[in-house]
C-alpha cells in the first residue's frame, strides 16, 4: 500500500467520516484501530486506554496483534512505552524497535516484538477535555522512517480519534444512565410487589447487579434496640459468604448509620479512614461506596459495594443510583415488616405471644390428618389455672395480664420442641402433643403440674404461685375428629375441676 500524504484530502475525509460513524464505544475503538494501520500502510495497530481504577493502560482494541499479547499487555502511566507517551503527552517515533528496547533493558517488550517480527513503532497520545485517554500504537514489520508529512497525518488522525472516543464515551455514559433509570423503575415495580423479606433482599441484589459492579456487595440491617447490625447478604468476589450479627463498632457501616449520609471513597481509602476516624474492619478495600437505607429519618440499615483491587471503580452516578435503590428498599422493608407483623398478629395472641385459638385449630386439624395418614397417636392438654381469679381480684388486671404472659412462657419452657402451646381463652391454655399416646400424655401433664407447684412467678415485686387443672384426650382412642378429641378433653377438664371442689 502506498503511503498517504497530507494532500490526500479525500482519503482523510473518508477516514474521519468512518471513525465518527458510530457512537458505541467498542465499535468506535475497533474502527479507529483498523483505520490507524490504513493511514500509514502499517502492518498492525492497537489502542490502549487508561483504566480509571488502576491507572493502567490496557489494550481495548487491536488489529493484527496476537491475542496472547492483547491479554497480558499493560503499562502504568509514566512507565513502559505507552505509559511514557501518556505521561509526556508527546508522540514517540521508534524506527528501530529492537535497539530502542535493548537500550532500555525492556526484556518483555523485546521478546514480544521479536516474536511478532516488528521493526518500527509509533505511539501517539490521545486525550480529551476529560484528560488523558490512552495511546494509539502503530506497528511495522519492515524498517520505516517517519516523514514530517506522515507525522502531520497521524497527528490529525489522533486528534479526530480523541474526539470520536470522547463522544462515544459520553454517549455510553448517557445510555448507562438511561439503563440505570429503567432498571431503577423495574426494581421499584418488583420491590413493591414483594411481601416476604428474603425475596426482597434477593431482588435488590439481583437487580442492582444489572446496573453496577456488585462482585462485593452487602446489605445490613440496623437493630437500634440491640445496638447491632445484621448482615442479611454478604457477597465477596461474586461468592456468597456466611452472614451474621455484630455489635456496633467504629467501621464504615456504622459511620453510615451514625451520619445517615452516603459515603464514596474513590481512592486512598486508608488515608480517608484516618481522616474520618473510622476503623478498618475486615478486608481493606481500594474503593468503597455505602448508602443508608432510610425510612423518613429512621435508619433501617446500609447497602455497600466495594472493590478490593481497583480504585475509582464507583462514581457519584453510582452513589445516586445506589441511594435510590436503598430508598426503594426502605419502603419495601417497612412494607415487609408490616406484612409479617400482620401475619403474626393473625396467628398469635397479643397478650402472651403464643398461638391464638384460630391457629391452634389449624394445627390440630393438620395433626389429625397427619396421624390418620401415618397411623399415629397424638394427645391434647387443656390447662386451666385454678386460682387466677383470686390473683386478678387481689392484684388487679394489669398484673394479671403480666402473669398470664409469664405463665404462657413457663408452659413453652416445660414442653417439648415438637409440642404446640396456644392460649385457648381467658386463663385456659392448650398443648398439642404429636406422636403421644394416652399414657405419655398423663406423664407429661403430671410433669407440668409438679414443676408448677415448685415454681414462683415474680410480677411487679410480687411472688405468686399457681396451681392448674388439666384435661386430657388422645387420638384415636377418644375421638376420630378434632372436634371429638377437643370435646373429650373439655369433659375431662370439667371432671377434674369437680373432683377438686
């Protein structure tokens, strides 16, 4: 191919038109790197761009360059060939590449150019109003001396390439913002339709991963009463880690909770931690972003993302996106808690916290079905406090309510894990005893009575002892349905009470 000269206006116009034919960043780079070789009739070319996090130059597009070289080549700004070109902001023309790298004792570059058969190289800086972008490198496999005419051509080409790359970059940023807004809208829609908390957390993590880097992500909830944070989900290097609780310390998560403000540490994290008087907890990060989960002025928790290898991974756009996600999450958490509280209230007795009569009958019906299917026995106990009316009359109903709560907990503590304790009404409680025949039910009821005789309830400085009467019934001996079993237990209770009169 003949060398193009500066006077080839038509040729340059075609080149410039082609590099502005796309606003997609990678496609723009691919066009530029191909045309870079065409401009001077070179054998190969590459574009190295600066990665914001590491400030390293890496090949982002190449033409006729070995794939293995594309994978491994990197250079620090101010070091190696492309790094020096970026730092000096001046083009570098190397007619004799072997001599150049030999003088600099750059063995890795020497190995590569010999393997590729490269003889001459030109490296040109590309920049924009944002600052340095990287370099365009052009390679020749035959000796090549660079004329002033060629230098002018490549200078013009590099200038237009810088503009094209900058335009594509900002276009990509704009598209990323649009995608982020669309994703945030989708997150809001999904979150608003979820009631259970576990599903909510998975949606928050999954959808956030679509709009930002979340290889290192966590969501922690703040418990003000216990003065602790609980890590609901913790992801490190893309892998789920064991979660748990910890008392509040002086870490980054606690800083977010305390200040109620987002925090973005782009780089020099350790120095900034010292400035903020924050202790580093766990693996040190190179870049850290955390936002509070706020419901009004109440801090519910923290969402954090971090990178352990690179600086400047996140920016203010990411912080705004994550803060919006956290705001949506806060509303969803409160909704989830309200939903769970509603479910809990539907099945529990508000005074004692035990199952209410409605839930008791559900458990009882299921136990009948299970026992029929597997040919099992079960028993129930109806327990009535003998002297509760006397306590109410003597100490008042407020103390009586507290006594009932303590008594309910006593029954739970003295039952088996498989048993179900519920408040039946007033001062009557019931216990379902799975896989328990009549003789074992008698034994368990006697054990409860004996322990209660030895037990004293401390209520508002008052020491109160209780006695009970227990009615028993067993399936299938005393009934084939839950109604028949309950009727038998109730009759047995009345019989026992009359015997005490």
